[in-house]
C-alpha cells in the first residue's frame, strides 16, 4: 500500500519528531512516499535544491499514485490543507489526526467534510490506535 503522509513543513516544524514517529509506524502498513516530512534536518524553509514547481509536481504525482493519505493537522499549514483537498477530490481515503488541545479547534473545512476521517489524540499510543482503526476500515 502506498501512503502519503502530510505534515507541516513551511507552516512550522515544532512537530517534526512526532511526524517521524508516525512515519516509522505507518511503514508497517505500507510504503510512505513522503517520508522526508519526518526528516529532522528539514526546517521551515523547506527542501533545499528543489524549486517550488518541482516540489508541487512531485507531490501531485505522489498524491495521484497513493492509496491513502494520513495527515497530522495540529500545526496549521496551507500546504497540508491543499494536499488534503486534492486527495479528497481524487477520492482517496483520508485520515486527519490532531492533538486534543483546548486552545485550538480543528478547521471547519476539515471537520465539516464527510469524506475525511478525523481523530483527536492525546498520546502517541492513541494516534497509532487511530491509524490502526483507519487501516482496518480499508480491508
């Protein structure tokens, strides 16, 4: 199974360690096409050596080729929102994970979509249980 993991890059890298843990777990379910999102050396500046157009073309090709999308949406990101909307228009199964945080609310554009599976979590263990439930519905 091909998995597209979406997490904030230019919107902020505060969750990069958590992204890496999720990506390593997701690899048990299939091939994570976007494992670079968990790269600890990647900053909010983004991928060096690639133009924005090259990143867009590559990521859109990966979205076309992927079987599912898993997004961590605790850190708001225009790019992640764009990827989720594109995946939704392509009919891809989508799971959005976000930290249970009383100071933030999930975007209405994500929360209101009937096509997106949404799961809040407090711990890494809760996030991976949500991932397992999501993949269990795909079988």
